[in-house]
């Protein structure tokens, strides 16, 4: 569904709608988008007079909460979940906006040596020689954990990785920063926002994957107008600049 670019027209529009009274929307936001939304949501609130109640979780958890009927006005999910929710009649099928995408990367404790992961072979060598690894447990509905375990299997590294792999209930920044794990895996956007983590690099192109963030509007939302304003705001050039600065790729 196309939205008009923000600018003077947007300012006039939100000023006019704000005269009708401020509203609050509940927004289920993915972990990787959270650093951007900490900047953008207050900007939208100031411009529109509305409030954004942001609830942060990984994309898999967000999809499960929507499937369980939890109330929200706007959510961000990955494409397979969006298709599933649409088929189940839980979201508006007419609104499907790509907010951006983010790749996965490897990180170490800030100040630690950075191994070579520039190619698939060097990545495999680094994994085999690492003392310990940490990634969020796929049981927590983590897209990163799910992909990394499948990748280790695809690269025939699973047997070597299993005895030194830590599966955490949360993104593994604490484990790496404390030295409990030598290498961690997360999205590039989340790594960039963590003061104790230092990016080694993105996964090599041949094995890289992207989490694509899609807007999902639950059918029970009674704040459709405000949600439309917020999505319009997030589609503007100024918002895209913020997203890029936080590691999110946008068109």
C-alpha cells in the first residue's frame, strides 16, 4: 500500500489529525529495529501528538503473540509469518510495507582480536578454531539462532560446534562481553547498538541471510488512522536516514 512521502504535506496532515485528539498505539517492534525506534518514535510523537507504546521482542515471538490473539495496533514480522497471519485472517492483507532488512554478523568482546570471516572457508576455519560460541536459542523463536544452527549443519560444522556452543535465552552480548563465549552471532543492527560488542564482520555473501521487516496491522486494531500516520512517517526520507544509521538497509 503506497504512502505519501513525508515533508510539508505530512506535517500539515498530522497537525490536522492531531486536532481530533491524541491517541496511543501499541507497536510490537523487533529487536533489530528497536535502536532506530528509540529515535523515531519520539520524533513521531512530537510531530503528531500521538503516543507510541513500543514493545520489543524478536520477530518469531511477535508472530506467535499475534497468532495467540494478543492485542496490538502495529507489528513487525518476517515475510513467512506475514503470509501465515494473512492466511489466518489475523492481519489486514491490504497493508504490507517493507520497512527494511538486516543481515547477520559475528561479534567479539570490545577490544578483542577479530578473526577472519571474509570468505566461507575463513569463516569455517574461525568457527572450528574458536574456543566457544554463543547464539540465541531457536527455542526462543529466534530467527538468528534458527538460521545459524541450520548454517552450521549445512557447512558440516555441527559436530565440531556442538560441544562449545552456548544457546542463550536472550541475545548473547553478556556472555561474550564477560568472556564466557569467544564469538557471538546477531543482526548487524543489534551488534552496532551494543557498547560491549565489537563487530567482526557480516557473514560472507555466499552464506548471508536477511531478516526482512514487514508491517502487519492486526484486524482488531481500532487506531488505523494513527497507524497509517506512523507508517507514513517511517517511509519518509528522514526516517530512512535514521534506519540506515542504525544498520538497517532500506530502499
